[in-house]
C-alpha cells in the first residue's frame, strides 16, 4: 500500500469518526508523513560509536591508511556525520584525519551506493544510524 493510499484510508476513517461524534461539518486533515528529525547528534558521539563498534582507536580509524577494514568504518562514520550532524563536509574532513571535503563527499556517495546495492550493508547502516539516533550509550 502506498503512502497516498494510506493517507486516503486514514482520512476516510477520521471523517467517519467525525460524523459519528457530530463533527461532520468540520474540516479534517490527516498528515501521516514521517516526523522530521530534531535531535542534535554530535560528531564526537559518531566517532566514539564507530571506534567502539568496529574495535579501532581514534588514531587508527582516522589514519591515512586505505585498508578496507579500516576505510569502510571511516567512510560510514563520515556518512553518518554528513547525514546526522549539522556540520560542513570540510569540517567532517578535518575531523576525520585532515581530509578534504571532496573525500567526504566521495565517502557519502560510496556508502549511499553500497546501501542501494547491498541489502545486508543497508541493514547494518540502518542499525548504526538507529543506535546513534536513540542515543548511543557506551558499552
């Protein structure tokens, strides 16, 4: 069922209830869009989460190495910072080992592409993002 169909169905149900309780002449609006995210996520929380989740120290995670098992969590952290924190890509690059904004944009694009093509990876990223959104608590 699409979002429009759900909204139409919800609107019909609300109109029925309004008529039942004597509010049939009142205007009824139904908005079932997802609420916008308002909680502020700080880059330090993202850094701490990815360091602890993947078992790397801050120095190793944000080092100049291009080894896949270190690079991928670093790019995931950059993606989360870009999507959840209110900071520029230039600042994210500076935080994550002195990289340029173009490197951060490339990381965001790479993680987005991986999420589109690999369902297992998408589930892992969603889990990471959800844990950051609910307020990651240190182990």
